């Protein structure tokens, strides 16, 4: 199996584990009376499954994106870009610019 696929499966599994913990905390804190709705209605377990599933998709995607972004190598070039030599000429000697203004007679 390619390394990237292994990484993806691993990070998605971590994301789903985080989703289970997150939904567990939602139910424990009874946010918006969610625990009562999940455990005392006929479709409550379906709602619990969907909460875990959709949060798992989101958390797994974020976890994988973070893992991919952390793989970027460090740039050795620390020059900071090209210097703007002409910027000092404009900053020390400002010139006024005429802006034509046309009066609209209809407004009074």
C-alpha cells in the first residue's frame, strides 16, 4: 500500500476517534438538550450515528490536511525576497496628484 494511502487511513481514523470524543462531550454536556433527544426518541440512535459519521468526515479531513501541510520542507532561502530600491524615492519625496472632480448639477 502506498505511503500516502496509509497516511490517509491513519489520519481519518484519528479524525473519527476525535469525532466520537466530540459527540460524547456534546451528549455529556447535554448541549441544546441533545442527550435527551438522542436517548428518548425512536430515531435517536440514527441521529447519534449521523452525528458521529458527519463529524468524523469533517475531523478526518481536517486531520489529513494538517498532516499534509506539516510535511512541507523547510525553505533554506531566508533572504526575505528582493529589496525595493525605488521605494525610498517615493516615500521621501511625495508628489501631489490632481484628481479631476465633476460636479453633478442634478443633486443641487
